[in-house]
C-alpha cells in the first residue's frame, strides 16, 4: 500500500517510519527544506529513542523516503495522512487548524483516483467535516473519504506505542476506507489489537476524552498528594492501594510537579473550549486545567520552603528540565514555571538535563547549564529533581551531599526514599510523602 504522510513532525515521522516498517511504501512530505535535507542525509530532527535506526533501515530497504514535493507523493498514494501541527491559538486556547486546512486543500488539488485522507493530527470534533468540505469544494469530481485516526503516542515510547497499541481508533462511515485502514494496520491485528471502528466525530472526541481523562487522573493524585502532606499519609502507597482496583488501574497515578508536554495542556484546554461552544461545559476538565497550572507555580514555593523560607542569594541545582524523561521536549514543562519563580525570589540556578539543554537555553534565561549531576550540585544550597531521568535514580547521594553547601534535597518525582536521602545526610522533601 502507498502512503503519503504530510508533516514530518513528531507524529508524522514516527507514524511514517512505523507504517514503512509494516511493509508499506511511505513518502513523508514536509515544506521545510532543511528538515527534508536533514532526513535525506540520515539525520533525525527530533529526539526519540530507536527512531534513527528504524528510519535508516526502512530508507535503506526502499520503503521510506522524504520529499518537499507533495504532488507526486499524493497522486500515487492510496492513503494520505495529515499529520501537521495543531498548536494552541495564542490568547484563546482553541486549536489552530490553519495548517490542517491548508494541507487538505493542497492534497485535494492533486489527488488522483480513490484516496483516503486521514487526519492523524489531534483535531477538535467536526474538523473532519470541514476537511471533507474543503476537498469537495476544491475538487468536486474527487473520489475520496475523510477518516479520523487519532494517535496515542507517548514521547520517548512512541515506536512501541505505535507497534503495540492498546487499540486503534478509526472514524469513518465509508466501507472502502474501512477496508483500506484495516489493511494498513494489518500487522497489528495479527497480535489481536482491538480496532474501534466508529463515526468520525466520535473518533475525534475519543482522542480528547482519553487525554483529558489521563490528565484528570494525574491531577487527582497530585491533589491527593497535597492532602497526604497535611494528614500524614503516603501518596505512593495510596496510589498503589487505589490502582490495584482494576476499575481504576495503577497507571498515570504518579504524583509530581504537574503534567506538561505537547498534548495534555493543549488538548485539555481545547476540549474545554469545544465543550463551552457546544453549550455543554466540562467543569471537571476546566478545574483540571486550573489546578495543574497552579501546581507548577506551587512547586517553586515548595522548594523555597525546603530552603528555610528564603532563597535570596542561594544557588539551586536543578536536575532535569524537560517535561518528562527520554525527550528533549520543553513544551509546557514544569521547569519553565519553577525556575523563573525561583529566580524571581532571588536564587541563582544551575541545571543539568541529559537531552533538553539546547531547547531549554532558548526558553530560560540566566541558567547555567552544566555537563553532569555532580558538577551541578557542587557548592549548591539545594538540589531539586524536576524530571525523573533514569540516570538520576541511582546517584551517589553521599558524594553529592559532600560537595554541597547545604544538604537540601527536593525530589519532585519521588524517586528516592526518606531513608536513602536521610542516610546520606540530606534534609529531604518529596511529594505527598511527609514522613517516609
Ligand atoms: C501523552 C499521551 O500519553 C499520549 O497518549 C498522547 O498521544 C500524547 O500525550 P506525552 O505527552 O508524550 O503523551 O507524555 P505522557 O507520558 O503521557 O506524560 C505527560 C505528562 O504527564 C508528563 O509531564 C508526565 O511527567 C506527567 N505524568 C504522567 C505525571 O505527572 N504522572 C503520571 O503518572 C504520568
């Protein structure tokens, strides 16, 4: 089967490479000449473990290619995926669909023969209808179907999520499109992955509802963590005891500094806007958005309190600035709220991140980035773990403490225990575990 993937951002590139690995012939299209050149010469513009090898192998075996030329790729394609960005519109929180609609128009102008146009980008309910209208208006003669096929890829685990998903969701009422989509995902059905065939609007909503639910789960456990601190309970054990109930499940119950990333903040906000416009507000999700925003700011106060109520003139060492491990992505990262708040309170920040430095330097000012955790801690008045990179999980705590000015450790991801930190001589603060 021949696939054209419009957009070589995170979703497009991972999906394109994985479809090629399923045996399809995939052409990835991007307007950005430098990106296409980079991909053609074997470079990968994003950080995603395993993606370089996957792309290299599929290019070598002739199933994956990159181009700026949409026309050729689309004309011969059985399926055209639209995987362009849908950023939050500045000011109002609505998803900006201009890239999706522009892509739909360009595709319409050149498509040839029966073509399935698939929206992979996360798009508000009703976007598929508009894409269909645009294509029909541009090319009244075209033979096509517009399908919604949302992605559920987590950064850092995207290849595995694509190849071993919990489910595939396909929204269309067109029988030919359904058959084609089943064929595209055929290798998954050999592993008995469930495929949810549904109407297009329902499929679009599934994506938002799933992300909103996960964001709500995280926010729920974060508030329980705060309560634990007030009543002397341990949030990790609460999460375990609660999560063992199959109806709830233990995943996404790790308390921390608040969710960030390219999806949850943007999608929860866009969903609340859709719901308000539809006259059916989602008050739970509106609250989730508010609570999560406030939480990121509150984490700076937690650090200040751990430093005895004042950080003026103090040096704070920060480990991890990306919104989660195994990515260089800084979008909506809690560090972007926490670090400026600490600077405003008078602290000097020194930081280390295994992959995020280049991005972080664009977004944070007056932060000294160093090359490792031990350098970072040297002479510091406090050490704060914001992102739980694996390499921070087994640090030599006595060695760290020996070089620090004051023995303060703030662990916003609960990767150490009170005993471990206490035995190394640290005064230890974590999230929702006041005693141990
Ligand atoms: C998410 C969804 O998981 C994915 O299905 C969707 O397609 C895109 O958005 P991603 O943003 O890559 O993926 O990261 P994810 O692992 O879901 O984490 C999101 C945020 O929630 C991170 O800031 C993470 O630190 C936080 N989180 C996650 C918690 O604080 N606690 C948890 O238990 C889980």
